[in-house]
């Protein structure tokens, strides 16, 4: 008779067999990102809805960018980010933003070839100062963000501000801005997708390489974002940088997006480098505005200054566009921007007004 210690139940024998079988199987690599919750944190796919708010989306998204330097390395601003001018009245700003900004044929063709364009003097310097004051007031109310303390190094976001503030509304629904977008796309009518206040605090790192087609669940390529800085942006503050021309998107279209780490950002950067893709990453003057296509690949460096980089980004799309059949978590809280509109339906909610042409005699 065997000693007692050698007795095994059938359950024990079964567990040993399972353990031996698992030990022969290849190890599975589990990934995680502590910014993700619920279904978003499980598996490698992105075919689920975003399960947090818009700010949580940005807190997660900036973790996907590779940073080549320590975020606490600060440098002085190289030129004054805000001009010393009198702040105009709300009426003056609204009138300015209703005036047309005429584009040339070369500018429109350049946008369609390159996927972006930077235009100077879209806003007067007074309008820039007024915009920054209003945006910082909202950011400070929500986040305490205007103090620029050393501990502040986040990418802060506020959206749909045009519903809360008549001054910001003038900048978001501006016929001047919307007409530029319609002319660049070559379409007759454009609607607002949403506005987005983007504040990159001192010490905040890079924004990863991406194109907005991944983010906006719109079944059209007639989409353009007006990126409106609320101050001048020297290179040390992290201006938007664009890969040129538009069709370089084909070089990276088969790279798998990774929601857990910086691998997608690094791979896109590697492909662009190997193919000697031209990157335009120059500073922005006060009043200069960029416009980029939804297929334009772009990024932005970290903010290494002691001043918050504040931008108002307004996205417009051609009237008649539909929601894609299956929005993903990368589209964030998209239903908030077009309430009552479901996948496959035309986007025409009350929060997506036609911004160009402007209404005259009850018609648009």
C-alpha cells in the first residue's frame, strides 16, 4: 500500500493534466492601459462604444504618443504669444467673423493635394485675444486650468461651448470660417460636427499621429477641421504638424491601431521617415488658422513652454453625410454631438446647423 501522501483524487489528476497542457501552450500577452475601463479595456479590438466622457478620452489618447524628451524640460516662449491690443466688443468680433475671406484657386487646389492649408489673418489680433480670454475663462471654471501651475500637464478638452456662450458661438458658427471650409472642400453647404476647445498645458507631451477619419464617424471624406489658435504658437509650444501630401495616408493605412501603447504612433513615424515624407511643423502667428482634411495625417509636439496652448477646433462636413454603420471607441462620445441620429442615418440634428451658406429670408 502506498503512503497517504501519494493518494490522488480524480479532481487532482484532472488539474495536473490541465496544468501540463497549458504549460505546452504559447504564452498569451495581455495588454492594459489604466485609462481604459469596461469593455474598452478588454481585448485588442475597438469595435465598441467609448464608455467614459470626452475628457477621459483625451487623457487616454495622449498616452498613445511617443515622447522623445522629458515633459518637464521647459524653454522660454520665443516671441509674444499675445499681441498688446484693445479687446474688441462682441459686436465687432461677430461682424468680423461674418466677413468673407476669399481664397484663390491655387489655395483650394493646394488644400486638396496636400490635405491642409495655413491661412494668415483669418482672425484679427483683437479677435484672438478675446477668444483666448473666453476660452481660458471656461477652462478655469471647469478645470482650474488658467493658473499654469507646474502640476498641470494634461491635454484638456471642452466641447459644445457654442451652446453656452454667445461670444464663442460667433467663432464656432462664423460664416467666414464655414465658407473657407466649404470652398476648400468644393461643396455648396457645410454643417457643424462639433466645436472642441483643446488646451495643452505646460509639460503636456505629444499628440499621436492620426487622421481625423478615425475619430469622426461620418461616412464621407468631405470633412474639414478649422484649427484656430487662441494665441501665437511657437514651435516650443507644439503647433500642429502635417504630413504632406494627402495621399501619404496610403502608406500607413494597413498599420494596426493599438489602444494600449505607443506602437501605432511609432510605426507611423517610422514609415514616414523611411519614405522621406515631408512634415510641415512651423509656428503659427496670431490670427493664423489651419484647415485640415479628415484624411490628413497630423500630430503636435509637446508643450515645453510655461504657457497653456489653447485652440478652438471646429469641424464641418458636407450636408447630406450619414453616420457610419459601426462607430468605434475611437469616435469618443459621438452621439452627444448629433443627438437622435443613429448609424446609417443622415446627420441633420439641431446641434449640426448649416453654417454656410448663411440663412437669408428663411432659406439657407
